[in-house]
């Protein structure tokens, strides 16, 4: 979003706020008319949650960009902390693949410092708002504690992080997030986690996972169905779909999923499109093995828009993940 | 359910911007929301989701209301060091490993049976990882053929090599360096994994 555009947005926001009496509120839910590419944010694979300075600097970088009109005034960012783990002491935390444990205390402090940087560096632009997805993945090591217990624990972490925001809560909301890959954990595990999060949280979780194998290409991988994926990504009251669109096929799978929702339970409104262009290390969208954020958004909007029943589900956000 | 199309249709505000503030989806096109084949109105967000939107909005508004006008001006900016809570957590965490482990080269061998992400083809005996750039080496056996040793090498993004070793049983990492890891098989045979050529001899 360019600077002039953002000023018009601010004007529109003010107009609507006056009409509806909703001054100061922001969107964190899906919207339907995001066919214009909104620009993307950086999401991050966090391999070192102890580096709070890094977190602050990244939050500040995004805040500065929003204040300067270089990004949408509402932004979604996902911080992916990998696998949720409970130590034998009972302490909850996370582990990357190197199996170094970081407690939720560290995770929360990291998130708060990201929010701190964002809040401070937006400066006078107090209309900017960040939805910060505190992400994990559906790779769990072992089957105890139960997946419902784990989902509840993640909900507790998200609530705790919001409570710790203090002043930053005026411009930052921490949400849950899960990279739910159909090839990682079975539907029963993933849905138990998600259902538990949903019933134990007043916050959302973004599903930034895949729909691999799903229609129009065949049956969903890993024993999932379009029905179970619908529950995971939208049917649960806390669920918001922020799907991986790494390739055109992913866009088609999720557009089909949206149509499934329309036909069976209610249209699922896409919150965002999620890419890994940065994580793969690409610099040229025309030669990269995965889609750039702009290309992915374009394809997703086209595939959703190709059917009049799903045209209203086009996302409003785009984010591209990279490595810390 | 909050159908909003008709309520807002008279406002001279672009629909996209309305949505950006209110966070409520509306159907494309004019008119009231139409039900889908299942009878669910399209152009609405379920009431339970709306409740979460409203709760978040209230929280942001409350924080905004409590904010001192000069709060940002007085903020010291980036933390000079890790916040106290984080430092305390790190101190309590020791070196961070919950499983038995020992150093090899600049990395660490961790005795874990957790497989590589999304890979159930290897029964892991232990794994070695190092940073800069990230490299993960899993040693064990073929999950479908326990007498066949197997090593899987991954970078942070994906698998880069898979090396089966027949005739010696499961493998585990027992020593070495950043250049080569020592593998000991179930029959006590000692092998070397050359990480530059990704070969075992």
C-alpha cells in the first residue's frame, strides 16, 4: 500500500468510526473484498527465542514501514516457534529441530519485544494495528500430554502474552497460529489440539498449513477430509484460514476447500495467503521454485474469484515467512 | 450473525475500507446476504467469531484509552539486554537440552527418538545438529527394515541426503567432528560419515 493510499484508508477509517462508534478498533478477522494485493509482511521461523533485541528490531522495522505508508495499516505476522513441548518439570515451552528447549517465559518475552518495537516505531501512526500470530506446528514429540492439553496450554500462552502487552495492546493483538500440515500429525491429534485451543481461548488461531492432496486433485493427505480441514481452518470458532500458497496447486486446493464450505456449512473467508519465498532464499519471482507473495495472492484471488460462490472469500492479508 | 450489506450500503465509504475496520465480511455484490445450499447466509461471519472480534476490539480500545499521551516519547526503545524474566528463564533452562546429549565438533548429539519433520521412514537412535548453517543428521535404522542402518541428513528446509547401510544393523552417532561423524552400528562396526561428500565408509 502506497502512502497516498494509506491516507485515504485513514480517512475512510475515520468516517466509518464516526458512523459506527467504533473508534480505535481494528480488524483481525477475515474480510471479503481483498482482491487488490495488500502487500506482504515478513513472518519468521524463530530458531532463537532468547534474542529479544532481534525481536524488537524486527517489530520496529515493520512499525516503521507502516508509519511510512509502505505496508497495509493492518498487518498479520506469524512468529513460528516450532514444536510445543512440556518438560518433565511441567514447564511448557518450544523446541526447534535441534531439541533445545525454550520455556514459554522466553517465548512470551520475545513476542512482547516484537510488539514493543512495532508499537514504538509506528510513532504517531496509532491507527496501525498488528495481529501477531504466536505459531507452533502440528509436529508433536510423543503422545503425552494429550493433544487437548497441549491446545489448552497454547491458548493459555496466547492469553498470557496479550496480558503482558500492556500499552502495546492498543496496537497489537497476539493471536494463536498453527502450521497444520496434513502430512505431519493425524487428523485426530490436530483437531483435538485445535478444538481445545478454540474452547479455551478468546483469541483466534490462524491455520497457516496446507491442504495437500485435497480436491480438485484427489483425497486429502494424511487421512484428512475436506470436512475435517474445514473444521480445522474455519469451523472452530477460533479458526482463521491463512493457508500456505506455495504453488498454484495450493491455491486451487484451498479454493476448492472454500467452495466445500459454501456448499456444506458456510463460506470460509480467507484471512490471508502465506508464502515461503524468503525462507527458500528466492530473489526472482519468475525463476523461484515457490510463488512470491504477490504471485500467490494473485493466483489465490483468481481461483477464489473464478467461482461466484467463493469470490467473496478473497483474503485481505499476505505474509511471507523467512528465517530468523 | 451480522448481515451488514444493507446497513452499510448507504455509506459513502469504500466497502474495502469498511471491512478493514469492522472486520466483517460482506458478500460481493449488492443486496442482502443469500443463503447457500445448506441454508447458511453468505456474507456474514458466524456469531462466535464475531464475539472474538468484538473482544479483541474492546481490548485494543481499552489499552488505547489508558495510554498516556507521551508514552512513546518516554519509551527507552530497544532493550539493552534480555528482559529479566527471559534471563531468569534462560538461567533455569541450563543448556536447554531435555534429553541426554554430548558435544561433537561445534554441534551436539541428542539422544532422541523423535523423527525428522514429517518423516516416519527412519527409526531414530540419536541425532546431531549444528548451527551456521543449520545441519541435522539423524542416525538409526530403516523403519520398515530394522536391520538396515540409515542416516538422514537435512538442512533447515529439507532433506539433503539419505544413506542406507546394509549388513550392520542400526546406527548411532558416537563421536567425530564437524567434517565427519563417527557411526557405531549394532554389530559394533565403526563407520565414518563424511559430511562433505555425504558418504559412509
